[in-house]
């Protein structure tokens, strides 16, 4: 039976600064079921990060509510772990110390935290690199370290804010497969922000298209592409049909929000 883990109800966020008011997200409602991957796609600046930051509890909605297991999220939520595009690793710490940093803050004994960290390092395919420093690793490997560092905190929910956007195309595809593998093995719930439609179709169980700012839910798709989602799925008719549908929706928003001068 499916269980709703996270529910956003009529969430609106307006930023007020000296420059004025910016309504980033408007009347945004989605349900996220436990153990599922929800991908949110939308044009740059439509409010994707703002929404994710509210789920993490970093900022609060202006109105509406986001709840986890039925309880409103009112401060930084330890059951959610955030993965950003920038890896934000400590350059002076080894991979092992980076990954076990969260448990160290919680006072977990060294032997125990190292043992657990090694498991997560293995899960992301980095065994053998425990004693390396971030500067000695490629971008893809650093993002793996960042992922295992978040996993070491044992969150129920992974919040991913375009984590693979800076990676080259090949590495990005490998990371997508790794993430699917981890999700399948660990049963984590994932909200994944991207502006790549291909990435959203590969990863998601549910795909949410956001409108241009203020970000609203424009469409929700149940992604019925079969699992396991190997890369070849991208060549199937079903994938291309879904891609065209989503692309058309996103394109409407991009064109609608453009204020380019007309060149005659
Ligand atoms: N702290 C803030 N103060 C004022 N405006 C903000 C703040 N954070 C985001 N915004 C504005 O909200 C809108 C949505 O931003 P964001 O959520 O980062 O978009 P996305 O992640 O979809 O690219 C943008 O216009 C941005 O300038
Ligand atoms: Mg963003």
C-alpha cells in the first residue's frame, strides 16, 4: 500500500527584500509517497530550489504547509538530507572523514562511524578511496562522496537540487544509474530537481512540471517506464512520447516567460 510521506499543500513563498517582493512559488501542492522518486522539472528561476529549501526546513512557506508524516516541517528537518550541485566537501579531510562527519557531530564512536561510513563509501562505488582527499578525485567521484556523506546521516528523504548538473554527460548518466540503484537498495524517498527532461524521465516514478515563476504545478505524470531503467530506455517509443509531452509543456513556460527584445 502506498503511504504519503511528504505532502505540500497550497504552498506559497514570497521573498520580501529591499528591492521589493518576489513571489517564487504559488499555491504549490504535491504528494510524495514513501520509497518513490519525484522529479520536478522547470525553467531556471521558476522556484525549484525555493520549494526544496522549504521541504528541508531551511526556509518557511509564506502560506500553506509542507508536512512529513503528517507533521508540519517548521525547522531544519534531520530526516531530510540535501545534495547540492556543488559538492561542499571539506578539502582537508579524507573521504572517510568527510563521510563520517555527520555521525561524528552526533557523538558516534570512531570505530562505529568509520565502519558505517565504509559501507556507504562502498555503496557509491568508492571503495579503495577512503584515504584520498577531495582534491585528488574527479567531479563525479566527489559527488559520490557528497552522496555517501548525506546517506551516512541516515535520512529518510534525499532532497537533490540539480546534483549532477555540473558533471559531463557520461558521468551524469552513470550517477543516475547509481542513484537508482541506491534508492532501490535503501528504499529512500527522493525529491529530485532538474532541468533535464531526460534525467527526470530516467529517475522518476512521478514527474512534476513547474510553470514559470511564480512556480505552480503545471502537470503531474506517473512515469510508467519499466524498471530497472537502463539507459536504453531512452531509445524506446514510450520514452520519446513522454519526452515530447513534457518538452512541449516546459517550452510553453520558457517562451511565455522570455522578454527578449524583438530583432527586426
Ligand atoms: N532569498 C531570496 N530572496 C529574494 N529572492 C529570492 C531568494 N531566493 C530565491 N529568490 C528568487 O526566487 C525566484 C526563484 O528562485 P529559485 O527557487 O532559486 O529558482 P530555481 O531553483 O527554479 O532556478 C528567483 O526569482 C529568485 O531570484
Ligand atoms: Mg535552483
